[in-house]
């Protein structure tokens, strides 16, 4: 036999036809061939259908219990929470901005204080240099200069001196001026 297109189509059609007829016969004859298995299968399908129906009823009853009023109440509650969180977020952003402003202000103050400290250090260095120059004079040269100075400047000079320099200042002052300076120190 030669396999032509026509022969192949005929063979395929007969095979499909036999398969369909066999399946239909098995489908209709299965309950009479094996009645126990058929009953068991039918019972399982009915149980599954009953479970699905029960679940559907449960879902319907639960969703039926929630009314539109309940949904609106829940929605209003969530909207209220959202609004309060937005308000809180706005307040936190304001506080953050305040802290950033304060941080900037403090940074500027620190920079200003550092500049002031640098200037004070320079002033102190200059003052100490001048103090050394003045206090290196002998007592005869130093005494008229200290006597002519204002008492406040002599007190400042005294405060910024070391022990030997303090003794030299007191030696070259009138006793009344020395007493005033010492009273200021011991207050």
C-alpha cells in the first residue's frame, strides 16, 4: 500500500473516529462496568461542590454583614488617621526647618566666637610682648611710668603678669594704689 495524501487522511480520520467512539462508549458504560467507583467519584464531586457552596455562603454572609454605613465609618476613620498623619508630618517638617535654622545660626555664632578668640589670642600675645618690654625696665625707669598710668590699666597689667612681674609692679607703686589693686584682686 502506498501512502498518499488521501490514504493518510483516511487512516487519521478512522483513528480519530475510533478513539471518539471508544471514549463515548467508556463514558456511558463506566457506571455499569464499575458501579462502586462511579458512586465514589460522584460522591467526591458532590462533597467538593457542597464545600464550595458553603464557602460561597460564608463569604456572602460576611460581606452582607458589612453595610454601607459601616464601610463609610471605616473609610472616615482611615481618612481621619491619614489627615492626622499629614498634620504630624507637616509639624515634623516645621520642626526640622527650625532645627536647621538654629543649626545654621549656631554655626555662624561658633565661627564668630572663633574669630573673636583668634583676635583675643593676638591681643594677648601683643599685650604680653608689651608687658615684657615694660617690665624689663629697671625700678627707677618703671616707677614713674606706673605712677602716671590709670589705676584700671595698672590692675589689668597686674592681673596678666606672672609672680615676679606682680612683685615688681607692687614695688614700684604708691602704697595706696597697691592697696586698691590688691583689694580688687581679693574680692
